């Protein structure tokens, strides 16, 4: 009888502990998603607004200088356009996941949600990583140039444009690292989902 | 008694069916991994061996032309070096996963394996996507140039180099798509792992 009571107490306390632990984990995941959203959204906005105009003296006729106004815009480079699209979609994904987290108690199929989230997280990781890879190496080219291909650096002329681009890249990399952590947690959550226990009790009472 | 026998028959047949289904899935996963390894390894090798020498006439002194030999190598571009490293690591990862699949019956903790595989798959997806993103936009620059940054195209001079690079990129993208499919399957496998703990308790009270 004592054993029976002990078992009952264990049965009652463990779901409470499990729910508390799950809530703690959900809270961590929520904060990570929010931080990730802020990082990717900042990266998108900073890069999308990145523009610098520069007036350079290109020649001198007599004593009067001939100037030309050059503009550096993110739209001029396909890699930066892709970076903005990738980070924008990553922000949107995080926002949707936050909304899903808030309204998940209204969902009927929580199991499906549990498996779809890491899959979408992983696809967004791929997209964000591709955007970051493309923009990083294009930024590196803008900063250092490539003597073999005779591509001159442009950061000596457009300093502010390059600094803002660097800021967007740093924010995006923070977002990518957070997204990687979130995806690992989503996979671990799927692994640790509550296990069903089916008990068959056959009592033969003559 | 009839019910008991029926239950027993169900209990015996379902694990067999589950094992057969798992073997079919494992076989699909094995073939996908092999195809992914071949794609990423081809991409690595084709890009790593990509080199083209070209002798161009740069000037004419009197009647004798002055020639210069120019070389295009993947090492000259950091994005292509990263592409080779990323695809090389993706190939190595797939090879290790194939080896793990062959020797998994010797492992003591299969559950740990089940959760670690999708995590590593996802990290490799991020790496391969970053490599592909970087190389694709650098290749696009080599093909079309960028008039705003005054970066001239180089594919008009190094046609073979660009064609081989394109081949490596296509192989790498096939590898990335296969890796995405594999990661989705790894996550689904984790979701579908046997969870039921069946306890049969028979209490015979006379």
C-alpha cells in the first residue's frame, strides 16, 4: 500500500516537474527567437538602407575641377540583395515562430508542430547561411579587392557604406548563430518529447 | 483468450513491420548519402583542380607582339577556397555518416546517435549553403561583372575556367539539395522513433 502511494505521488509530481521544465525551456527558446529576430531584422534594415553618395574630382579643366557624383547602394550588388532577402525571410520566420509559440495552446496537433518547426528552422538556417556567405565574401572583395581579377577595392572611397555593411554582417552572423542554437534546441525538444506509456492490466477475478 | 491471442499476434507482427519499414528507410537514406557524397566530392575536386592559363597579346612593339601569360586559379578567390573547404567537409561528413550507418549495430547508445545525426547534418547544411552562396555570387560577378563597382567580367577571357566552375557549382547545389532532404529525413526519423513503452501486468486474484 505504501509502495502504491509512493508510486501515485511520483506519478503526480513528475508531470508537474516536466511541465515546469518545459516552460523554462520554452521561455529560453522564446527569448532566443526574439533576440534572433532583432538581429536578423537589424541586419536587413541596416543593409537595405545602406547608401553613400560621394562627389569626386575626376579632372581639372584649366583651374576649375570637374566633379562626378558616385553612389554606392546595396541594390548594385546581387549578393547584398540576396542578403537582404535572406535576412528578411529569417526575421519573418522568427516572428511567425514567436506567434506560434504564443498561440500554440489553440493548436490541435502539437506533434506535427514539434516536427515541422526544426525542419523550417533548418531551411531558414540554409537560406541565412547562404546570404551571409555571399555578402561576406563580396564585402571582403570590396574591402581588399582582388589583384588577380583586377577588381579594385571600393572601401577606400566609400568608407561609411562599408562600415554600415560590416555592421549588418555582424548582426546577421549573431542572428545565424542564434538560429543554429534554436534549431539544435528544436531538435533536442523533438528528441525529448513526452513518451507515451501504454499499460495493459489484466485482472482475472473469479 | 481469443483477445489475448490477437493482442499477442499484433505485438509480434508490428515490430517486424516496423523493422522492415526502418530498413527500407535506412536503405533510402544510405543511397541519398552516397549520392550526396558523390555530388559534394565532385564539386570539391572539380573546383580544386580548376585552373586555366591564357597567353594574351598585351602590346605590339614594331611588328613583334608582346604577350603576357595570365592564370586563373580557384586559390585566387577566397570565396572559391571557402567553397572547396565547405564541400570537402560536407563530403567527409557524408562519408562518416555512411560508415556510422554500416557499423551502427556495434554502437551501444543508438538514441544519442539518432539525435546527434540531424544536428550535425544541419550544421553541415549551414556550411555548404554558405560556401555555395559565396561561390555563386562570385561566379556571377566573374560572368557579368559589376559596372557600378567597375569590376570587369573575366569569363570572356577564361571561358574554360568559368565552365568548370559552373559545373562544380551545379554539383554542389545537387549535393546541398540532397543534404537538405537527408536532414529532413533525419529529423523525421527522430520524430518517428519507437516511443511506446508497453507494460503488461497480470494480476490474478483468486
